[in-house]
């Protein structure tokens, strides 16, 4: 957990943050803020859980600070410190849902008890959010969506261990298990009478319901609409049907497909085309069976509609690459910066080529074209050309030499990945440096105005948290530390080089309250601004 201590009196902040064994309560980091504005910047930049704040501060009271913090994140717990036993303050603190209202100086027991109470409330809040009952309720509410997503993953060959399959099938309350299954691919054709033009999802849902009603005596049914518009219906035998021999089970599947086509025409006034697979081993053989069924639809050309066909009734299509098209695609891995996974994808595709198509130039070229498209798209998205990034290595692609063998494709592709990664890493570093330069220049020119983390982030169109991380990576210094240092350096220069009054210097460096400026200056240099000037 992370906590922040806020007070305009530096000794309170330093004492509470640095001299207490907060680690015993599970507090991993304690931030220090010497003003409400600084506190808000820290809240924007870090995942703060608890705030301990003085109630009377310049610029903004502790109660106003709590109100602003809770408008950003209602889960943050706040504790108020005050030197006044004022009932109105205490009442307002309660109204703002402060965990406790402590009088200065609080004893360690009081302070630890208040923070402990805040931690207990945080645990209770998150336990409620992540509670098993709530999770199960949410799961039930979203069960159809989760089931559909799992089937889509299975169709596309997502690799899961046997234990993971069992867990996910159980969490989706699906009675399927490893074993023989069949798949129907259903394409909606013409008609559908009064339903035509209405909610397509409702129509698809009705077809799924008819399939389940027809099949429920003999099969478990699990369906989803896949990306090509087909309804994919997975069937697995149950009860007496499970004991039938393979040919009899396949006959039942065919009967179901024909009944589905008939009932949809009878009750929904529309026509279907159905392709069904032979029995296969679920889940291992599902992706290949799905690909074969989809390929059969592609082979049906012309005006042929309203058919029920088994895979095997047409000429078996030539084998195709599988790993290349399994999600996540190479382009997606590159877009998300997952370089190691992208390299593994290239190696796995080339390994599949070696295993099954070592003599096929076409399959090697197919993989090469997909690789090249992904590489080129990433280069263009980042404002470059692939030619500029690759230099001489581009000649292997232009001459076609990179696609003449699997070994050359593998070597060339991994080389390209390395150069793309290097180019983008350099670009990211240059971009970070550019952001740092921009916000430093902006802060130096506008020190008398708002140079909070939020204002600086808005200036470069970044989220405050992201900007804070970038600045820390590039400079090793926090943004608030940089702004404070800049103010102190500017103040000391103005005190030495000009005759400006203390309040004028205070305003010029962004402190509206001269007394507060004097306090933070003394904390930094050990003397007041006037004493500093007198000793020059």
C-alpha cells in the first residue's frame, strides 16, 4: 500500500513519513507533500491508498483537499490532523467520510489505530469487490459472452493445458470434456419472412435455441457466431448416445443438421446451409475440423443454397499453414511491443514449414508475405519506410532471395525483427527526451503560473501518470522535485541579482502566499530569503 502525508509544516511531514514503522502495517511507500497542490500531483501520479492531511493549510484546506481527492478516487481513505478541537471541523470531516479526526500531536497509538482502521476499510471494500459471491453473480450474468469467447478461442487453436481446459469449462458451467465431438457450421441464407431486417442477434439466438432443443436428448450443445458470420455449433454425445459406435453417432449428427434446417424453415421462414464434420477429438482436433468445414463452404460456389453436407463429400482441400494465422497475429504482437513473442511466432511458423512443407515454395512465400506485411505496416505506422530501417537487408526481399528457402526466410525475418526493435527503442527514447525538454522549457517559462503535474501533462497531451514515469526514467528525478528545485534556484538567483521584494519573488516563482514561500525556502537553505540576501 502507498500513503501520503500532507502538511505545510515540514517537521510534521518529515516526522510522520520517515520516523514511524509503517512497514509493520503493510505500508510500502510513504510520500511527502508540503502543500495541498503537491498532494494532488502525487495522487495523480501514484496509486495512493491513504492520505493523512493537516486541516489548515495555505491555498487549500485539508477538507477541500479531501473533497478533491474523493472526486478523483472514492476508494482513497483520508485521515485529518488538526491543532484545533473544533466540532464544526470534525463534523465536516465526517461528512467527507474521513476515517478519523486526530488532534495534534497524535500519539503513535492513535495514529496507528487510525491508519489500521483505514487499511481495514480498504480490505473490506476490495473484499466486497472481489468476493466470490459477487464474482459468481457477475460470471452468471456474463456467462453467454464468456462461453462464446472460450469457444472462439478453441476454434482458433488457443493452446491450453488439460487442467486449464477443465477449469475454464467448469467456470463456464459447460458439461463438455475431452473426447469425441462434432461441429456444425451454419450459414443463414434467404427468407426469414417477418424476421428479416430485424435484430440479427435475436434471430441467431433463436436458431441456436432450436438447435439446442432438437439436440438436447442426445448431445451437449455449445454455440457461437464466428468472425465469418457462420454459427458454429459444437456437439458432444451424452447418455445413451455416448455409447453408440462412431458411425451411429455421426448419423445422429446428420439427422440433427437436417432437422435444424427443416425447423428453421418451418418456424422462422428462413433457409440455412449446414456443413458438419466427422467426429474428432475435442479440444485438440477442433481447430483443424473447423478449418476444414470453413474450407468446404468456400468450395461451394454459384447459386447453391439450402444444403446439408458432411465434410468428406467434397475433395479434401490442400493443407494450409495453421500457426501463422492463429491468434495473436504477428502484426498484433508487433503493435503491442511484444518482441519476444513475435520472435517465437516467426520461429514457430518456420518450424511448421520445416515439418510439413519443406519442399513447398508457395507455403514459404505465403508466410514471407504475411511477415513482410506486418513488418511494413509497423514501419509505416511509426512514420518510416521499411527500406530506410533495413538498409542493405531490404535487397533480399526485393530480389526475392529471402523467400527462396525456409532457412533464409527465418534468418531474414529475425534480422528484420531485431532492426525494427532497435529503431523503435531509439525512437521511444528520443520521444521521451523530447517530452522532458518540452515540459522543462514550459515550466521555466511559466513558473509564475500553474506548473502542476496535470498542467504539464496537458501541455504535452499525456496522462499525468505516464508523464511522471517518463520523466523519472529519463532524469532520475520526480517532476514535483524538478519544479521545486527550479523554484528554489530561481528564487536564490533573484535574491542575489535583483532588488525585488520578497513578495514579488514569491509571486514570480509561483507561490501566492509569501509566508509559505519563506517557510519552504528556509526548509531548503536553512535561512530565510532575507537572511540569504543579506549574506551575499
